[in-house]
C-alpha cells in the first residue's frame, strides 16, 4: 500500500513550527524585550500564588501570617516567606538596645515579590544606614500588592507597635495609588478579586516562557482595554495626560496623606514618603503601547506631573522625595535595567538605585534621631 504523502508534510509542519517557537523564545530572551503591549502592572499579578494574601477589615488585603509560596514568571522566580506577624521576611527578633527599626509600607513596589529579601530597597537602605549611622538599622516589610495610602496607614497602625518601629517609610506609586485612595472606602468589606486564583495551561506556560508571557500580556491588555476594568486603567493613565483628571484624583490623596501624617504623630514615629512612578516615566520608549491601547496619545504625557501632585499634597511636616530623576540619571548613565520588561516592577538594579537615593535623603535626618524619638 502506498504511503500517504500527507504524513511527511504534517511532520515537517510540526517540526518547523516547533523550531520557530524555540527560535522566538531564544531571540526574545536574548533581546530581553517585549512585543510592546505591556501596561503598567496589569499583566503579571494574575500569575502569582495568591495564597500569601488574605482579606483584612482595615487594609482590605494583608499578608497571611506564616505563609510560604513560590512566585514564578518567565522573568524571575522567588521563594516567599511571611512571618507570624504578617511581614515578609524572617521572624521578628527582640529589638537591640541601640537598634533603629524602619517599617516599610506601601504596595507591590514595597513588597517586591520580584526580588530576594536582601535585594529590596528598604533592606539595602538599612544596610547603608547601619554604616552611615554606626548603629544597627533593620527594615521590616509590610508592603501589600494593591495598597494605597489608607491601606498602608492601616498596616502602619497595626504593625508599627509590633515591630517597635522608629521610622516608617511609605512608598507612593503614581501609576495607581491615586485611584486606590479614591476607591478605599468602597473597597472595605469587599473581597479583593486579586485573592482568587484561576489555574490553567496559559498561566502555566506564561510562568515559564518569555514568548508565552508576551502573548499573555497582549491578551490581558486587550481584555482589560475592552472590559469594565478598562475604565479604571484609562483613568489611571489619564493622570499623566490630563491636568483636570489629575486634579480630580488628587482630591482624595491630599486628605489620605494628611491622615497618614496624623497617625505618624500619634505613634511617635518619623515618617518619610518615597514617590515611585511607572516604567514609562523613566523609559519614554515604553509609553506608546500602553497609552495607545486605552485611546490616549503618548505625546500628551506629562511624566512628572503626578509625582509633583503627590509632593504638593504632602503636609509640611511629612517629607517626600520623587525618585524619578535619580532613576532617569542611572538609566542615562547606561546602568542596569531598572524595571522588568513585562512585569513593570523594579529589578534588583532598580531597588539598588532607589536605596542609594533614599540613603542620601534620609540619612541626615536620621543622624539626629535617637531611639524612641518622635518625628
């Protein structure tokens, strides 16, 4: 019986397709690039192991005490540990007599699931300050994905006494904290959708393949742009293009920061605010796709306006620093990548650059701070 000519053609097609996929994977990894459809932080959180989080009546979402997990995407893989108090890292020891303790609060940029514990900016900051101040300085991580200023305040009120913190460092992310602050009251008592975990072959591949993750990002971006979530992300991006939209959103952030400063005084801790921005603020070439997909013109972007609005909203006694200029300087000097390509959070190099800025800024103020002193 004659052999069908179809079989070798199918085999050739399968082999050529497989080789094309492998080649695309190799080229993307070597390039370190993306297909261009990344949007802020909208893509990778759905790949996380959400078992490290739990609902919280005040912070909406918090870290689950004593949780363990591995966070994996095509760009990184990290083992995550949460201590009994709900902090990322080792168990809290007794405080040394001359130790200065920093409690870091904020969102996913503070939690930093993308990097190891000792690579986080606040861990690096503590090591630098230990040398500068000639005393032990430790940092404790109370960051949680999705937190705005009121959420971080709830974390501070609960955990600053547990840590026996002398200093609290709040990270404000201009990419979505304005909207998180505006939505805080409505989100109380509502189970965060981010706690739901939905496994599938697409997620499995996206955690392991750069090509699959690029396709995942594209699919997620198109889905977000066309779904109900699109309105929120359009609103978040419009802060960078519309002065009126920024002024509208800043109305909620000003009282949130005032309340945060009041709680700092109540707790007797020295507080600082570090203002971080999306990757497209530091890397202009990353703007076009994100703004285009939500119908906005990247040429209209005012990259530093939201950070300036945060600094303007700070009470006079709450010091703040915009990190963008320092990060741009590192980038322009040919330093390492500061943001992950697909994830949008700081790389180890980004955390190092942030820590260097914070040490130079906070160091002089902390040199005059004795243990137990207030702000």
